[in-house]
């Protein structure tokens, strides 16, 4: 028995953008379409084909999805306009929504993304009322706090290489610890979101407040692969307690996982969590 249908779609300027629409055998009604945003230069299949797994499992659950390549990535052509990356991404997402609306798939959407894709999803949701949900995986934000820093350095104490660097004078671990405990982590953090600007803690708080006030459902999943960004279960709650207290906001940490989601049990935890979270959108 066929449990999903997939078909390629060309859309946007000169039909230069390419995506895959995945739907259940029976047409879904009154449910938002999940739009999966690629991260960086990744193809629309997502890290370790996570988008493919999610799309097909969604269809089995009776829910539609659309995964596509941003302009200039994968099979999608670059845009001819003289645009910044942020402007191009905004237009790509808008074109995807218009394509789905014109094809009769409704006018409400859930945006899903990993890393820079999570950043793009959150940014788009800020000013587009068609977005009713955001599922952000490894959002790079200002999540560092004192508990996070202490756990980070305690972990380093167990590594002989860290001791060797400290004793040789190659690193000033004590000075680094003091700066990070004082909150001076923004300049020295090696993490980035490609060429996208990372949101500060205050900016993210404002974003969360605005989206939750509008009734948008939010989910934040974090892997253990970006330890400098996030390294314990309640870190989101500790940094954003007001948002975390909302029944419309979910945060989950997947210990032992890596940023590329290479191990099947970790992908399964993420996929199963997403499918379960999507149940809240059924009419």
C-alpha cells in the first residue's frame, strides 16, 4: 500500500527553484504544510537525509510537506537580482509559500530548519502571519550561561590534551573561564550562522514573545554536537524562562547526538519528536 506521494515542483523566477512535494494518498485538509529549509549549502534532503525521513513519515501520518533548494543551492538556480543572502532567502521562502497556495495546499505553514535553516525560519515567522509554527534544530543563539560554561570546562578537565595546552601556555583556560562567566562570550565564540547575524539573548527574547503572543507554536531541538552553543537539557528554559513556560513552546536536548545527525537513533528521536509535535495542528 502506498503511504506517500512525491513529485518534483519547479517554481519561482523562470521556474528556477526546485522542490519536492510529499503528500499522503488522501488529500489533507485544514492542516499547515511543513516547509523544510536547507542549511547552508546542503541539498534539500537535509543533513543525513533527515528531511526525506521527516517528509515521508509526515505523509504516513496524513500531513503534507515541501522540501526545496534555496536559490543557488542544489538544483535551484541563482537569482538574477542583486540581492543580499538574507533578501534572497526571504524571496525563496515567499515563492515557496505562493507556489503551495496557488496549488491549493492552503495558506498556513510550519517552517522547519537546522542551524542556518532554523535561523531563517525564525526570521521569516517574525513578519509572516501565514507561519503558524517553527521547528528549529540547533538554532545558534546566545544560550551561554554560567551553568553551561562550568559544564563546558569540567568536560575539558577530563581531556589530557586540554591539560597539555594549558600547562604549555598555549591556552589561558583560567582567563577564558573568567571572561565567559562574566558573559564575555559573544566576541570569542567560534560558532556562527554562516553569514547570517546571530540573535542576541534580548533579540531572541523579543522574537519569542512576539511569536508566542501571536499564537505561533514553537519547538527548539538541540543536539550535543555544538557543545559551545548548548550542552544540557534545561539550558533553553534557564535562558528564556518566560517563553519556556508557555504551552506553545517546546525545547528538547538530544544527548550524545552530533550536529549532522549521523546516527539513526538520534535522527529517530528527532523525527518522532517532530511528528508528535505536528499533531497539535490537526483541526
